[in-house]
């Protein structure tokens, strides 16, 4: 299977399956002499790991990461960084009833049709279990950004919609994101989501979500105007997350309803002599290049396809049948998608920073 590598100068290759002995990745392109320990990665992996509340899958995986290579005496050496997480709570027997059946909404059929074989145990390679390694790579990317830019780059994600229920943006508070199990910046809406998702879960169903990711501290100049647009690469990264079905940058689709006057992010020179924007409909990117404003992106996540309600499907013999997917599944996979979206934002920004330095020298602030 090809296409398991992401990035250009900062790049990572993941391996492993949901119910295999381990998952892992090799991160290449990390500059030398950056302090790195397993604890630097674990803090982000703990945000994504399963079983943290009743609103996520109850699979109990500690997601303890091991650094296998690329670090000596606590600093990166510039060589490939090998990372591994052992799978300790796989329960493959849950999937015995779907060995020959395709789950609607999953990649079961397309994988089987393309490769002639599929790992039915939790989806194998198509499982969102693989995204743990993206989070680990994203943790390294954050360290690169901070080290090369000399500032604390903040990359924060939040769940802004669950099913049909949106947050109230007037109550947005980043401090609330870590105070509830949904990464929700609106405490009142987070409380309402509890009852909503309890009902969804008890019915054996699932709900979709929208994740918003914001990067602050990125200077003007990352990206390129034609084939390496920062927003295009960011859209690719976010669209590559499991269950992603749509991506917006800045105002996104809402910009189609704006007038030219409304959409224009007007500019002035501030009292300190620095350029200031009066709005940020562009989401911090103009012509494929960062503006120095916060970079804002949203990704729509579909409802988890593994549900208890009987669904019509076919089997590998071409016969019509029905399927019920048992096992331990997220009633809203978008929740644990928040740290994954943060990680993919980080790896794109780190990659573009190294590419900028290769062509233009150190980034000016």
C-alpha cells in the first residue's frame, strides 16, 4: 500500500493496524539539537487516547509512546525519529460477524475492491487508531516551530458543532476547552451536548461534528503562491483525517455570500508602526501565503459509521444482507479528532517553515 507518508521536508510515515501488535511512525527532517523526550509527546497523545470519558470508545489504550531512534542525550540528532505505541486492548472477536460483510459508510468495500484483501479487525489500516501517530508527529512539529521561530506558537482546536447543535461564539472561552470532555469552548453548550450525546449513544447511533483549529504566532510569509499554497496543503492535511468530509479556511463557504466590501480584510498601519488587519475573513492566508494573522481552519467530521442499528449492505459474495456493527466505538468521532486536527495543522506549518528557510533563509518576524 502506497501513500503512507505526509510532508516534504518535515515528513512522517506511519505504520500499523488497529488490532496489530503496535502502531508507529518514522519522522524525518527534524533539525538537530531540539530537546525531545517521550513526555513531550505524551501530553498530546493523552488528549486523543480512547476511554477518557463515556463519550468516547471504551477501548482502554494507554497510548504510551516509545522513542526508538533519532534522539541522543535528550536532543534530536537530525536522523529519523522512530516512534512506537503498543496495542494492548484489542478485542478482535467483536468483529467476527463482519468478516464477509461490508459496513456501510466505512472503507471496507473500497479497500477490498482495490487490494483484494482487508483487515476486518477494527478496520485495520483504515482505523482512526492510526491517527495517534499523527498526534505524535504533530508534537515534534510544535517543538520545531517554537525552536525556529523563537516564540510560543499556539495551535489550539475546539469542537464548535456536534450534530445540529452549534456553540454560541459570544461565549467562546479557550480556558473551557480542557474543562469538558468535548473540547468545547462554550461551557453552556458543552453541558447541553452531554444529554444529546447520551441519547445518541444509548440508541446505538452516532453524531457528526465540526472542529475548528487556530494557529497563533505564525509570521507573514509561510507558503507559496501557486502549487504549494499554505491553505491548499492545510486543506489536504485536514481532509486526510479519518471521517473528514469538508474543510474551510477562514470564512470558508460563508464568503460566497459576502460582498467584495464585506470580504476584504482591510489593512492599516498601527500606532506601533506594525501592519494591522481590521478583519480576518481570509483565515490568516492570502494568495497561499500566511499574513501573520491567526490561521483559522474548520473540518467537518461525519458520524461514526459503526452503529448498532441494522443497516442494509452486501457481502464479499455479492449477496444482499444486513449488518450490525458491535464493539467499542466513538458515538462522535469528532471529539477525539480535535487533537488530530491540531497535529495536522502543526505538521503543515513546520513543513512550510523548513521549506521557507531552505529558499529564503531564516523567517523574519
